[in-house]
């Protein structure tokens, strides 16, 4: 069974409809890899994101302070 996410077929951003949502990974406090912890829009003007944090789902638009 292949990893569908890495095939290059990412879902479209439902906010802007112009770009893709791409998966981002992170590490836990115990240095365990957490795959697909967040998804972010590739449109720099949109900045929509979805994040899993502590079992909860957060979504919205990144603030100017958070954007780098």
C-alpha cells in the first residue's frame, strides 16, 4: 500500500481555491516524528493552515507575526 500523500496529488486549498495544501511534519517532545501534523496552503497570500495539537484540530489564517 503506497503513501498517497507523497504522490504529488495534494488537496486544493478550500479557502483560496488557487493553491494546494501541503503536509508538514514535526517532532514531539520525545523526538518522535509526527507525520502530517499540519497542512498549509502554498499560496503566500492565503496562508490558510490546519494543525493537530494535543488531539485538537486548529485551523485558520496565519497572523503576520507567525508568517516568515
